[in-house]
């Protein structure tokens, strides 16, 4: 059986508060096996052999039915999580790389059109210090001075590139990957 990571968006953001024990219990009651949460931001490791798209639909349904709000779910394998770390051009050591807390991989619901991402990068040029790059169903983003001072909100990014996404910083992804391995 395959262990996968489910990244749930909008968890413990704003009024969307969920205790991880309650999330774990709701997922187990819905038939998910070996459910383990990592941190309090909607990172769930579980065992499931189904198509990732089917898992995502069920996860979104469980959150809506049990907690009363809409969340997006992105399911990834350990290899995909590893690539989201290793292929992030802003992650690493040296002065050209950002700090692990500021460098994010935004997991996307689909591969966005490259032209839309290029337009977003061009539109943002000169407006802020953030850096963006596109990967395989992931948008790499170095917030440089912090998420809170950036104009690149999740809503703006989703609107510009035409797909949903949920972000995790390198610190979180490394911790998640350790638990998956």
C-alpha cells in the first residue's frame, strides 16, 4: 500500500479552525487508513492505493461535511514531495538562496499554462522582491521578506495562473518528508 501526503488548503487559516485530532478522527471514520497529521496546517500522511484525484475529492468532502468549510486537497507521493524541495531553485545554501521559512513550494491542482505564469512573473517584476518559478504541478516562490508583507496572496496567485494551490515552506516540507520516509 502506498503512503501519500494530502495537503489540505485553508486549514487553521482565518476562521477555518480544526484540531488535528478531530481531522484525523474524521478521516479514519471515512475509511482512510494509517492517518497521521504533521503540524496543525492540514498536512496528512495516509495509506491509500486509489487514484490521487479520487482521494482529493473524498478529502475535500470530509472537510466540508465535518467542519463546514471548503478546502482544496493536493495528494502527492514522497518522491513528488522530495522533488518539490530539491527542484525549488530558491532553496539551498549560499547568498542566492532564501531561508527555509521564506521559500515555499505551492502545490497546484493541475499544471498551469506556462504563458499565464510568465505573465504573472512579468506583471510582478519591480513590484516586490519575491521570486517565482514554475515546476511540475508546483509553483516555487521565495517570499524574501515574508508572506505577510507580500502582495502575492494565494487568491491572487490562483486567479492569475488559473488553478488552486496550497503552499508549504521548506522547513515544513522537510519535516513532512522525514515522516513519510
